[in-house]
C-alpha cells in the first residue's frame, strides 16, 4: 500500500497555504468588502478558487466526486504542481517513456528533477523487464505514462499499467489528453482501486478549447488537497470557468465532432498508405497520425512551401512526421499536395 504522506515533500506537508478572502467566507449573498475588489463592472469579483460549479458538471461527465478533481491552467499547470508537491529538487527522479510528450521533461528540468528515460519498444509499448529495477527506488516519485501516446498515437497495454500501479510505491500519472478519440476506456475506471493513480485529461483537444487553457487532474482526494495547497489561489479565471460550462452544454455536438475527426483520421491513414514515399503509417487512437517517410526533413520543408504545417519528429524518431487530423477541406488539401511530392 502506498503511503501518500511519505511521498510529499516535507516543506509542502508543513506548508500553511495562503488563505484567500473567498476561503474565509464563500457565501453568495451580502455586501463584499473583504477582497479589495472594485464594486463596479461585472468581472469585478475574484473567481471561485475551487471552481465548484464547474467541478460539479465535470464530476457528472466523468463519474467521479468533485473532491477528486483538480483544475489547472492547462494540464501543464497540473504537471508542474505534481513536481512541486512530490519531488524534492536536485534529489528526486521521475520516469518517462520516450518518445513522448516533451512537457514532462521540461517541467522536470524547471524543477531540477532528474529524468530517467525508458525507451518504448518498437510497438511503442513499455518494457517492464527493464523498468522493474527502478520500482523500489524511493527517490523515484512519479512515473508518467501517456496513453494514447503522443507522438505515436497508440494506447499503452492496460495490463502493463496495472502491473506498474501495483508494484510502484510512488505516483503513476496517466496522461489521457487524447482518450476521447480512442477505442478504449479511461483509466478512471480503476480509480477507486489505486491510491497512487493520477489521471490527466484536458479541454484542449477533443473539446476544442485549447485557447481557454483548462486541464483536468483526477486523483484521490488527499492528492487533490496537496495540489490545492500549492496552486495559485485564483488559477482559473471566471471567464474561463464560464466558457467551459457553456461548452459542456454542447457535449452532443462535441461527440459529433469527435466522430467526424475519427472518420477523417481513418481516411487519411488509408490514403497515406498509398503514397510511394511513405514507409509506414501507424494506427492511431488520437486526433493525429504518425508516419514514417523516406526523408522527413525534405517532406516537412516541401509542405511548408505549400503553407501546410505539420510536426517534424525526426529529432526524436528518425524520419517520422506527426500530422494532426484537420477538417475534410484541410485534409483534402494536404493529400493533394502530398501526392505531388517527389
Ligand atoms: C496536448 C497535450 C496535453 C494538453 O495540455 P494542455 O496544457 O491541457 O493544453 C497534455 N498532454 C499531452 C500528451 C498532450 O499532447
């Protein structure tokens, strides 16, 4: 059994958090002269520091309790806070499985945390035999698993994740930024079983709200309490909270958008496989596809001259390019231009 408190940095365990005016009195009615706000305008009040109305809607969507939700200014804020709660600078380590999302390494570097990089195998799956030597190491605090993985687009095998959850005494963070595009269920379904499971999701991808910056972190309520202690008091603006509340009302429309993108993804995959310079198109559980081409740099530069911007991943996987699925028009343009590439 994981001992959560022993994983938390000592200064955070002992931290007395900032107590905001809205922490000390949270009623709705009254004359508010406690927070040095202006009495004029309609955005004059500080936002709810714990975003309770929004969390209530998210809790219904995800079938978790409100006190198991943390909301960040993008998932990136949640990732940074995990480091600040659990990792002591220049002492602790984390594990990531490469190639993967670059923010884990950047957040680690900012927090002066050592990163152990385990390479995914040629199916982009975790090699457990190579991982086991780290599982008892008490200075390893976090393991990041991105599923569906960015940039490979595949899901990580559930049984491997379960093995890690059971054998590792630190926190296992599963980044599910792309889960709404996948055929698999979320790891949230294992939520009640593992105290050390943290799941990240976001409004930036399937919900089409990248401009708003709203990331969701789901965890045991004790983990949430530590994150709340450390976060800036008013990290989600009232504008952002209300825009997301409105978007959640459109969830049927969002579902249709996701279905459409999945159809477009499958069409792109089929078409790309026909192109002579494409060595491999990987299956995808996300809203992007990874392709292996003969010469990624020259394809990338060619597409730029046609004003089409894709993500050249050559530096992390030789001759691989990641392409986001656009709308039908954009995808038609892309395919037409690619057919002309020599
Ligand atoms: C896009 C993405 C996110 C989302 O980050 P936000 O800060 O919520 O926009 C998180 N994780 C992965 C793997 C991503 O690709």
